[in-house]
C-alpha cells in the first residue's frame, strides 16, 4: 500500500493478460470462463494453458454463474479494504454448474448462515468505476 496525499490505495486484483477477460466481463456484470477448445472443459484460475490437457487453445465464454456451495469461511479480518464495513463476512467456494470452482463473498439476505449444498447465483458488487467484484447470492 502507498500513501498519496493522505489517502491509502486499496489493493486490486492482480490483472494479467491471462485473466483480463474475466475482470473486463465483471465490469459488465457477466461471468466468463476460459473453455478449452480441445477437451471442452471450462476452468479457473485462468492461465495460458488448460490444466486438464495442457492445450493452449482457449476460448472465453459466458457462464451461468449458478452453482452449489462446497465450503465456506467466516472472515473476521479485513483482507480486502472494500469490505471493511462488512466484517465479519462469509466467503464461499462454489462448484459452478460448468464445473470449475469460484471463491467469492456471499451477499444478500441470509449471507450470515451459509451451508454446504446451498444453491447460489453469481452477483456483482461495484467497488468503484474501475472495479467490480464477483460475489454470490443464495437462490
């Protein structure tokens, strides 16, 4: 973190060419995943090759964002300053319908009591003009 005229900069996700499409789509409140053109599997975390067959032929496609909570944790520290007002908050790992797992904050009604097996839908939380974070809401 650095200080500029008394204002602390908030940490940002690390955006590289491999995951830039993911973050650009979040700005438009869409979830996209890299799908392998050879084995057909979607995956996260984005990378230059498919973790299943090591092909470098990847295509970004829109995903449903629906899934099932597989694990969760209650966060009592401010890991991301944008959520400071929400401490404690729940972070859930979700098995997406498409197959990969995505970890994000749980928001909305009932966000204080997640359970393994709960159905969720991706939602988006606008932090500022340049950053929109994926999160989940129970359905």
